[in-house]
C-alpha cells in the first residue's frame, strides 16, 4: 500500500512510520524535520519530503493523488502554545488541515485524521460544583465517541482553541461524509506516551508535555511543578499499543472504519498528575540511583504562572474503547508501570548517550 503520512516524523508519526516500513508499505513522510526517523533514512520504501505545509502550492495535490491512503498527524500539540499563540494554533490545526481534507475529498482518497481527546472538554462534575452525586464515579468521566456531549470552557480561556479547532475539523469531515460519502476515519488519542514523545526542557525547545517535563526534572534535579495542584487525571497509553490500533484502522479491508471515530486509550491506566510525579520519582530512585543530584521537589504552581493567562484544562478523561474492541479487535496491553519504565529507560539512555558524545569534544576544547 502507498501511504502518505503528513507529520510522519513526529512522536506518533515516527513510531507509525517504523511499523509501516517494517510491514513493507511504501511510505511518503512530510514533515519539517526527520530526526526521529533518522534510522530509517535510506530505506527503499521510504520517501521523505521536508516541507512546511503552510507554504502556498507546496505540492500537496500531487502527493495525495499518488497515495492509497492519507494519514494526517499535523498539529500543534503543546498546551503552552495554545495559550501563547492561539491564532497560529487555529490556523495550523484547522485551516491548513482543512486544505488536506478538501484535497482528499476532491481526489476521492481515504483520510485518517488525527484529532484529540481534548474535544470532549470537561466532565459534568467539573462545572456542577458538587451538585453531582458520586462525582468521583468514573462513569461521569468516561467519554464515548458517538454519544458524549462536548463541553468546552469560556472563550476567554483561549487554551480551548486547540480542542475547538480539532472539533470543528471533525464536524466538517462528518458533513463531507454525510453529503458526499467521503471515506474518512477520525482517531482521538488519549495521552500516548513512549520513546521520542518530546524534547526535554533542558534541550531548550519550550515547555514539553508533562511526562517529559517531569523526566527532565528527574535528570537535572530541578523542581517537578504541578499545575493547579496536579489533581487532574489522565489515562496513559503506550505508543506500541496505539500504533497497533492505528495499523488495524489503516488495514481495514472491510470498510468497518469508514466514517467512524475511534477513542484510542487505556482506561485502566488512569492516574492523577500528582500521583504520576510521585510514581516517576519512585521508579527513578529504584532503577537509576545516583548521588550527584538531589531528588527533585514536587511544588505547586498555578496554571497562569506555568502556562500564562487563558489556561484551563479538562479535569478527567477516560476513554470508552468498546468501539475499537468491537470493530477492529483492539485492546491495549501495556500497564502503567511498564510503560513508564520503558519510556524512562529511553530518556535515561538518551541523556547518557548524548553526554558520552559531548564529553570527548569538551575534553579536546580544554586541552
């Protein structure tokens, strides 16, 4: 199969690209950098197009025309950017992605569109101010693709522009499917985690997602900052499980995924952000003991202090994965402890390898 993977050198894309290449599909990756797929450069079934999709007339139509299926992973996926650059986030996540969708419609090409679990917004418990009986009941925070209401925050909390842009794109795809029979599948990821998820904060590329922020703190001895107390809860999903689900959707030969939305997540891996920080500390002390740096302190900061004015977040989100189980036969396999250990191993090895490469150069500099 010939697959066009837009954003195929990012976190999810790099793991998906690796799987597709191993399965001997012909893959064209469009991205601005290809560091995360460097090990695959030179494979005869991989073509890399280094391109910024915001540039006019960059060749999208020709690439879509040549593909059997188009996978669109392109997005800003960083809460710090949602607050600081809301217009740019909207332009990329909706306006530019709409161009991709409309090209697929015009050329009658199947589109697999990545969305976000953030489209679900808030749980009822978060805005009913204690008036909901058994507010901790997970059923109040379990989100289903085709029945859950999507509840966003107020407009002046512009952090929601990311989720709103993604939701709007989903609604446009639904309309194309309804009126024109367009063949699409939407994927809503629930907090994928694994090697290559992000840069580390000390590498100087802005504010990464929470796992990478905590990992950087553990490696450098800086504070592990909990936004608004770290009470929000998330369900973490290992990237290998996620790629398995995505691959099943790509290889759907019977059309059961056509015009469907899928939650991809691991309900049993729910944990609060505060609990995540403590668990990562425990794993770090047990697996990578060191005496040269103190264990980072866990400190509380406000959302506005950490991200900026306009920040707000979902309190809890648990995926209902019954559709994925029924239609593609998928169930996640990785538990929380093992996925954290595997991902932390990657970053510890990454830092050790980087330092080993830098040390000889520093020694030569001082001779």
